[in-house]
């Protein structure tokens, strides 16, 4: 499980896009992962052949957990890459994602590397004892302590997850029937799983799986989910979803999976309004809509063993918490300094209006695109602000990957990257921006987009404020803000004129740069916007 | 195209450009950009959909006439035969 952003410490594997035997290349999307903030396509870290999938869809695993084994090309397997090994968790602070999938090392290597790591990193005898008592496999554990060290809390959490509370009889029955207890909601006191719930889960499995076979318990990682999978872990297969024809068409257009949409029509049929609602929810294809599911719909469409369906409230709570954690960390660790300047946009907007008059609609620009381009080119010109503060020093970014803060309609914020934004021509940048915003709101981003912005831009331009002083996304070192474009009286050529202006601000990390560098950056932005034809 | 038809196509375009927006609760003279919290990208995609569905050219100078459903319907009704 790669770290898909500094604010992520675990993710739900929603769906595999590849299967065993598939050839994959570095950069191919291989799986869909859901984090507190969005649904992300995870790109493969290696080129090779998928040997086996370790984590089942619907499972929550911490960052650093191996998801699949990829057999690399012979030359690669000869050299087990320890740094990308399964349990080598890269602390989110490193700014770079951990390996999206285990290294090219074959399974044997994958199990060897972490063992060596344990000896090194798990120094506390208490942690070792706890792990032993709780039946927790330290080699698969993600350490949340300093430098990825496994802490007592990690072990306790894992032990709690690994062993859902269940009555002894329920455990016996579950073993007999092949029911995975981690996927069963306990209804006894304090959530203890009882025989009745196991029976119900088993019956449901038999009903859903063709031929009445029960699904084998989750294979692989010794870490069943703590918060259980919100997705049906048994695919409904041919089970037909009741929906109106229009709803089907709209669902297809919007890329909404009907099986995830709770129907409010007759006999729980899915109507257009339901599909739109699902599409509008950031997690349209995932969790949000599953909460209001009626029991009957859940029985037929989703595995009834699904546990604790997070509703829209939980979703937004998780999003809020992710933002809260990251922003608190930013304000705790980063000594911000703030600069502000007013930029005359007369030249830029005149040029843009002319461009738009000549261009067909799909090629029209918005002022925001010009501002982003200027921010990106200025970041190339002042590279001290483009990169990460890691391990007590500044590490420049490779290329300008402009994080663009996108507000989600359901509330919350994601800032995925426009890769190499400084090199895109304006129409390209505009197209990339449209695509990125649409996918952010629909909930289908790529791992590399969420993981590696080198500097972020926030623009509250359409919400009526003139200036925004942002909070830096760690481990980045700068955040650029643009306010609303407003008409203001200005001194132009010794006379008073009315000009469209925008307030550009910079929040920067004083550890990495001083005010003079920040001032140079804002001056560069201003300068670039006076020559829009060169942008 | 009469006003009623124009109104329908404006509403449908808005619904298509901004999935999930609650168009039915909008008053005809309400500023929908504010009411639906559309950003400039949303608005641009609304204009694209509207132009495509009506075959009508919509320039940037027309944006000022596209702030409410009623204004939008008027603009379209006046341009589409």
C-alpha cells in the first residue's frame, strides 16, 4: 500500500485492475485504493508479471503493506530491492510514495527482507512480547513511530484487528463454515460476534456465491481490516440491479456503478436522482451511497457480511480528520512566513479574451489557467520554493508538479498534481486542469497525482474573497494563493485607471527560504502575467 | 425555440454539467452560479453543454446574460429559431 499523500496512513483496497499472470509495466494502474480523502488508481512500481494478489478487495491495510507479488524480469529478481520491500514503510513525511506494489523480488525475497528489518527496528521487548501474545506478525506491520519504528500502539491496533471479539462457539462455527470473522459485524455486547451472526454470514455467502461454495477466508496478510470493508466482498455477479432505463444510461455516462447506488424508487429501484446523488458524492462509486441501503438491497447486492458501512457522515468525518491531521502538522512544524502582492491582470485578461474569441468553446481558457501557468513557471525560475523539506534539509522537486487545491462538492479538499505544469502550453494545461478537477470530484485520481505535488496553488477566486493565506502541505515548502479578480482603481501611466487585479500571496517555509526568495517568486509571477502571450 | 423549451434545455445543460446539482429548487431569477457554488470550470462546462445542445454560439461577452435560469432561457430563445 503506497503512501498516496502525506496525510494517508491506511487505505482500502477497492478493486484490482490486474490479475495473476498479467504483464504489467511501471506506471500502469493496477489497483483502486480508497483513502480518507479520495479514490485513487495505484500505479505499478515495477515492470514484470503479477504473480499473485495478496490483499483482497474491501480490505483496509496500512501504508507499507504488500498488496501483490510481482515477479520481475530475471535481471531484477537477482537483486532483492530491500527499500521497496513489503514492510519497509516509507514515512509519509518523506514526501515520496512508498512502492505502490512490492518490489520485483519474488515471494521468497519478499518474506526475507522484512525479517532482517525486525531485528533492526523492533527494539522494545514490550512490543515484541505484545506482538507474540496478540499473534501479530511484526513483519507485516507498518510502524507509525519515528522512522517507521513499530510502536506498542501499532501492535495493539493490529492485535485488535486480527482478533475480532467473538464467542468461542462463534469462532468454531466460523472455522467450520469458512466465514471470515473480520468481515462479520458482531451484534452481541460490545460488538462481540455471536453464532447467529456467523450463521447469517454463511447463509448469505452460500446464496451469493455460485454453486453455494463459501468464500475462503481472506488470504495473505495477517492483518484483516480493523474497520471492516465497506465494499461487498462477494461480487454480486449476474445479480441484476433494479434501475430505470434512464438511470442506467446516466450511470453509464457518469461512470457510476449501479450496484453501489441505493435505490429510492419502487421496489428499491435506482432512479436518475439516485445516480446523480451517487455521482455527486465524492466517493460516488464507493462508500457514500452505501449507507442508506435498505436491508433487502444489501442482501441481494452487497455481501451481508459487510461490516460497519460508513455513511456519508463517517466519510466526511474521515476527510475532516485527514485534513485536520495534516494541517495541524503543518502549523506545528512549519514556521510559515507570508507575502502578498497585487498583480495587474489587464494584459493577461485582454489577451485571454482575444484568444477565447478566436477559439472554439472546448479550447477556451479561464483566468485560473493563466494564474496556474504563471505560478508553475515562476516555481521553475525560483526552484528554492519547489520541493520538499525532508530530514532537516530542502530537497528540490524533480520538475514542477503543481498541486491544485480542488474543493469537493460534499465538502473537503484535495490537491492533486498537474505534472510538469511549467512545460504545458496553456490549452494543454487547461485540458489537464479540466480532466484533473473532473476526476478529483468523481473520485478517480492516479496515485502519482496525489503523492507528489512539489508546490501547491489554492485559488478561492470564485468565492468572493480577495486574498488567501494558505497553510503549506507538508512536506512541501510553499503554497501560492490567488484571490478573486476584482476591478480596482489603479495608477496607470500617471493617471488613475480602472484595472482588473488579483492578489497573489505566498506562504513559505522559513526553514527552507527567507523572505527575499519569496519576494522574488511573487515578482516572477507578476512579471509572467504581464506577458501572457509568452506563457 | 420557445421560452419553455429554452428553459428546459438550460436546466438540462446545467444538470449535465454539474451532476448532482439540485436544479429543481432554483428560482428562475436566482443567480445559479452562487446558489450551486459553481466555479469557473463548472460554468465553462455548462456553457459548452448548452452550446452543443442548442447549436448556438455563446461568447464570453454573453456570460453576463447567463447568470439566472430566466436570463439563460431568454438568451437561448432569442438565438435558436
